[in-house]
């Protein structure tokens, strides 16, 4: 028996196609800055996140662009490397791809001593490290998509909570 999957990142309904065109016009100033942001696969993520409401998707995208600017997210991987000890003790591992080509990540949260890391680095630095990790995952999605010749916009994350303790932050 063959299992057929639909690549929701590149298959759009007629309504979605219509909304993508409308949305692209509304955010033209943003998509002109970065050709990748003008791709349908990028725009549909914002639209789907807001149930195809163009106005809400525009507000969300603009807020995201502003947050990234204010928090100096572009280039963060190069500027703010993850401390070696943290990378060793709190790994997030890429384990390969699903049959559909989605990257699979393993996060052994039960092994992460979050209290220790917050005490060592402070909450602000821990938040920055999380941003670095998310940017690395985004980078991997782009690279994986280029290798597969399609847009990859989703991941599969396996999170192991065995032994996890909720950190108490002052």
C-alpha cells in the first residue's frame, strides 16, 4: 500500500492562492528587501497562522520583522556562539529526515539542567541562546530545502522529558 502525502508548504487552495497575491501586495516593502520573503511558501505560513486573514497576517509579519530588528536577530549565530558547556550538556540534535524530507530533531529536556544554566548565564543570555538555536534550525530548513529542491517549512521534534525538573527562577 502506497501512502501519499501532500506537501502543504507548496500546495495551495484557490483561496490561499488569492490571499497570497493580496498579502504580497500589502507587504511589498518587506518582500522587496529579501527575495526569500517574497516566496509563496514564506507568505503562506503567515497567512495560515492567522486563518488566511490578510490584515492579521500583515500585522504579525510586521511585528516579527520589527522584533527581529530590535533584538538584532540577523547574524546572531555568528555574533553569539552557544557556550561549549551548554552545547555539551543541553544538546539539540538533528537526527536526519522523515520520508517526506522534514528534519527530525531530538531534544533530551530531562538532561537539561535549566536552573544551572539560568544561574550561570542569566535569563537574558539563556533567551538569546534559544534564539540562536531557533535560527540554526531555520538555517537547516533552508539548506535542506535547497538540497531537496522544495520548500521545507516544518520540523519533527522529539522531546524527552524523562527526569525534567521545572526550574525555579527568582
